[in-house]
């Protein structure tokens, strides 16, 4: 049993709990208890879950929304600066109270973010602050639950070629460990350093592997990754990121034309040399 000495310890344990929920982008909002039951959510749903638990524990919380990044964190009133943060600490001041930033989205719950820590893209960035007021504190029933550490899982991802032409087919293949059939995977792509985009949801086959064919419609550098949200027995996982170079068709055609012109020029040069041999005087 954890020995929770103070508000900071309790907050970090709440974050560890939330990090064990699988990630999936969800458009519609949900009650925190529904997110816990479903076992999946995204940044704002994670923030609602963490904020609800902390508020139920008597800890004041604010919601922090980053409009440009489309991301949400929470701020927590610890009463003092956190002492367990491993890097520089960040906070927001609301009504003369310091609320220390807590990142609620993460995967590795043992090594995840601690209260006061935040990813670099949200450091010293303005956010829209929402104060949690007039919250309903009455209980609507009794809920019981048991928690255990989920087992580890990994995903492998292979791509048929690291260099190809635009509109040419690429084959993605991989496998889940432990081997499980009929599990849905999400394949994401980041094209030319843009944001991650879901390109497909595929299912593991009877042999516990998944295969998907995709034809990139634009040229450039593409990063690809496969992810699985996990289930009631296993933690979710993401594959290693793989980079692909997509060459434009016109560039390849131009190179071919230049090579052909070089061959023709070489042929003409040697033919001219044979017709006009050098003479010694």
C-alpha cells in the first residue's frame, strides 16, 4: 500500500492511475466514470478524471486548455512548491494562488510526468483557465473497484520499403506481443512534420499479425507508427517510429530524362571522335 504523506504524493498517484487508461481521440465528452469504465480517452477526458478525483479528495484544481495545441492539462493547488519534480517546475497563478501544472496524458505510468512537470511544447505557453465551481458533491451511489498492475505489451511494425514513389503501395505489417487475435490497431502517419493523422484501423488476424496496404498521395518525409490501446489484462503500446521517403513522380521522371540525355551526349561524343581521329604532325 502506498504511503501518501501529502497532497503532492496523492496528486502523483492520481496521475499514475490516469496514465493506465488507453489513449484514443474521442470527439464527444464523457463523464469521468464512463472514461474509467471504457478504459480509453484523450487529453481532456484524462484531465476530467484526474480533476474529479483530486476535487473529491479536497484538493483545488483548475483546467488548463491550450487552444493552439488543442490540448488540456490541469493545475493543482498543492499549498507549496512540489519537491518530487525531476525537472523545472511550472505553474499558473489564479486569484493569487499558485496552481502547479499536471500533465494527464502519458503512457509509461511508472516514469510518467509528476505534478509541476510539463512537456516542452506547453512550457511558458498561455492557456485558458477554467475554475471548477459549483461542483455537485453529493454521492449518487456507491462504486467499488479493484486496481492491479496491467501486464506489459509490445508492437512490432515493418514497412515494405523505406523509399518509394508517391501513389505507390506500401505494405505495413506487424505483430502484437503477447499474441492476441481480433485486436484493433491504429496506424498513424506524420507527413512532413505535420501533426499525427490516423490513416487506418486494422485488426490482428488469426495468426496474431496485422497487414495493411497504403498509397501515400503526397511526397516528402513520412513518419509512421502503430499503436494499441490495450485491454483489461495488458497495457497499451506503441511501435517504434519508422521514417519513409516519398519521392515525387516528376522528380524521378526528370532524373530519367537527364540520364538519357547524358547517355545520348556520350554516344554523340564518341561517335564524333571516331569520325575525326587525331593526326600527328
